[in-house]
């Protein structure tokens, strides 16, 4: 096969990945959230070591990107204990709301990196969580374009 059919990878022009933005909000986490961050940090560290061993510059850049992000998130993580007082909405609480369209939903308020609304957890800096903090059962909060009543705090 002639050289015309071989495409070489030009590794001298691998672009630097933009840094993953780190939130300016306090990095409050649950105990499970801290474990998730530590797991992600360990995985990034392993990927970085593997990329170094293979001399894969693109993989090294990607792994270094993740390693820097998770290192910062681990260094700034502050574990907030689960609330004992369930009389008002706090970080770590599970809150059930009744939306004005009749839907009932339950969300746990957690750290930014552990939030997954599809799985029932929302970030403590999300508009919904912020509207619920300090509220009690029976209070009405802004929920998207509508309103919702808090019907249970656990």
C-alpha cells in the first residue's frame, strides 16, 4: 500500500480542551455525593496513568482535564449532614410537592455534581431547590412556570 492511503495522526496539533467550569457556589455534598466525587477522581487518576503509559496525547489531555476538575471538586467538597429537623426544607431533605397541574413529585436536594432530576435529585442551587429552602409543609413555591405546594418533607 502506498503512502497516499495512509493517514497519520498529527499529534502536534491536539487542541487543549477548555477547562470544565467549576461552579462559584459552595460545593456542599451529601455523604453519597462525596463518595461519587472520590470515585470520579479515582477513575480520572487511573485514566491519566493509563494515558501516560500508552503515550496517547489525546487521551492524556482528556484525562488531565477530568483529573483537574475532580481534584478541585474533591478539595472544595463540604459534607452537609442529613437534616434531623424535618420541619422545614434543608439541604439533603427529600421534598414532595404537588404541582398546580396535579402532578406529585419528590426530589432530594443534593450537591451539584450528584444532582440527577430524572432520578429524583436536584441541585441545591437549582431554582426549585432555592425556592423551597426554609419552607414548610403547606407552603407554596415557584416550580417552573407554575406553582407547587410542599406536601411532605423527609
